[in-house]
């Protein structure tokens, strides 16, 4: 799937994604692809990965992992593997302004 990862990164770059973000996606996807090819992942693999992350990492890291998985698998035409993942990061944690109120 490394070739698909490179194609995905190329598409992100063309769409104007920041270089730092491209590096983050590259490292993330290539690391998990080493354990099991993303081409062979199913919904069970996604769930197992997220549960492992929940036990090891802070909530923000888990949510960012979900975003990356959702974006990649949607691009790869396998959104059914990640449609069930809910993302819950407050906007202020993403570096975006939150309206005062």
C-alpha cells in the first residue's frame, strides 16, 4: 500500500496541504502500514488500532489518528472502514479560534 500512500500524499500536496501536515501523514501511514498493509485492513483492524491508541495516548492524539485514518480510507474508496469513527476535538485544540460566548 506504500504506493497508495504516496499517491494519497501527492493528492494532498496538489490540494495545498502544508508540508508539515504531509510529513505527519507520511510518517503516520507508513508506520502503521509496516505492521499490516493498509490494503489489507478491515474494520476490526481500525477498531483495534483506535482501542490501542486510547490505552496509550492522550485523547487529542487518538482523535488526530481517527482524522488521518478517515481521510486516508475515504480517499482510498474504503470509507466503510471508518464511517463509524466519531471525531471529537474542540476547535481550540486544533489551533482554530473559538467564538467567545
